[in-house]
C-alpha cells in the first residue's frame, strides 16, 4: 500500500472528506484555506480562499456540487466546487467546529464552540442545491447544549435525528425537526478526559462510530444509541471511520507533542489502526505520519483511505489485493454457505 | 494433551466469532427491513439520492438543448 503524499497545507490538518463517488478529496487545516484533490493521483484541483481563521471542518454535498466549511472566524461558508466561488457566508457568535450535510444535501448542520457568554449550539441551515440560486440566510433551528458542549454532530438516515458527541464523552440524539433532545447516553469514560473527537456514519446512516480521548472508539446504533462494539486503543483518538465493502474500522490518534516526554514517532503512536468491525480485534497498522493523526476518511467506494496529520500532510492510500483478500475463517465459511444456497 | 487443549481453545474462539458474525448479519437484516418499511410508509425512494441526481442531469440536458 504505497501512499500518495499531498503537500498543500502548511499547518495541522483538521478534517478530510471524500466526495460521494470517491474521486475527490477535500481537506481543511489551520492555515485558512480548503484544498480539493483528485484522489487517484493526488493532483490538486484547487483551493478555496476567504476564511480569516483556522479551518476546522469541511463537507461536500452528496451531489458533489457544493462544499460547506466552518472556521475559527465564526463563519460557515458555502462554495461552488467547480468555480471556487463563495456562494454564502453565515455568521455566528463563536467558532464553527463541525459542518455536515444531510443525506439529500438539502440541509446543513453547524456545531458552534462554547465561549464566555455563549453556549455551544448545533444550528441547522437550509441549502439551495442550485449553485446559481439564492441561499437562505436564516438559521432554521438552533439546539442549545446546556450540559456539555457538542464537539461533533451529524444527520441520521432519513434526516430523522441529529446525533451529537459531547465534550464530556456522552452522545445525544435530537429530533431533527423540532430540536428536542430525545436521549443522552454516557458512552465514553466519564472519569477521565473523554471528549468525543469524531463521529462518522455507516453508508446508510443507521449506525455511526465515535472516537474519543479516552482511547476507545464505539460503534453505536443511531435509532437507540445502544453501543454495538468497542475498539480499544493505547492512545487518545482523534478520528474514526467505518470502511465500506470490508467489515473494518480505521482509527487515528496519537499523543500530542506537548504530552509526550520523547519525540520518537514510535512513542507517539502515530499510526492508522485497522480493527475488524464485528470482532473488535486489531488487524494491522499503517505508519507514516510524524505527528498525531487528526483525521481519517474512507473512500465511499471502498478503494482506499486518507489520513491527515498534525504534521501538515495528507496521506492517501489505495488498498491492494492483500487487503481485499483478507478475511477471517468464519467470514469465508459464511460466504461459501451463501454461494451454495 | 496440550495440543488438544490448544485445539479446543481455538475452537472456542472460532465459535465465539461465528456467534458475533451471525448476530451482526441478523441485526443488519432487521435494520434494513425496518428502513424499507419506513420508507414505503413515507412514500420515499429506496435511495435518497436517486431522484435528486436524475433531476440534476435532466436540468443539465435542458440547458444543452
């Protein structure tokens, strides 16, 4: 698995997202611009300039015509992917830490930071799919997080729920139309630093994975917030993703430089870790970054994955034959049985 | 004897995995069935994007015309 190294950011990466058909990659970093790349060869398609602060988050719509971004300049911006034009700026009171489109691209959510005088919120915006059309400046819905601020959030299947991960390690489920909180479950360890650092969906958005500073990732049912699986790592986690086609999950993290006494990359555990999604067992690791992995993303078509590091690099990997051939005896037997029937 | 013990331990591991695997497949099937029903009740297409992506290409065609 030979990675392609994408050099376009000068600061730590914050988020990577693939387009729906896996051909484009979007990356954000603390250096104030968004990059778009061709996933197969790492060629840069373009950059999107306009934000006046560190970028925290990016998401392409399912039609791959628009991207949304959120930044430390207290704005969410909407961009035309093809022309690079900024179509809309929504202003907030505090930094925007996460944006995500719902499954048909008609709505966008934004997670805002908590700061003196301002509670953390999750805000819903309407998005006009027409790149030349007028965008609605109104905030359709605002959910206030009184207990513990949200750090990440996303839309479930049918845009039924908004699910959020919080600073205190809990996960909430809200009615996506009314904003009413339906459930809150303490899925990550409450006694230690357990901030939920990432939340990414299965392809059909019926379940999701969370990553936490408590060194675990959890697979959770979106309907009832029941924890289905737990993946135990030996380092604080910043990101986790479910791989399509193979029953794996990929975790990324690592001790921040200020928290380790040695600077050895081995000590810092700067590796992408592959676990079997169903058996919860670690399968392998991929090395390469010189700092913690801040974000991991999986190609929706199952062909590869990408990681973004505190070191400022994006590494794009295309899976090889060994990856696709790998399966447990139990899985092989089940497949054979299926074929026989 | 040690060999036997190892073999039965292996067997236990495999049986455990088989149980986990079957559980997962069963759960997925239930979820997929439930959503199918829910979508039918709401009169929604199977794929949330099917209609949308067709619409955009229709619009593009119209522009070309």
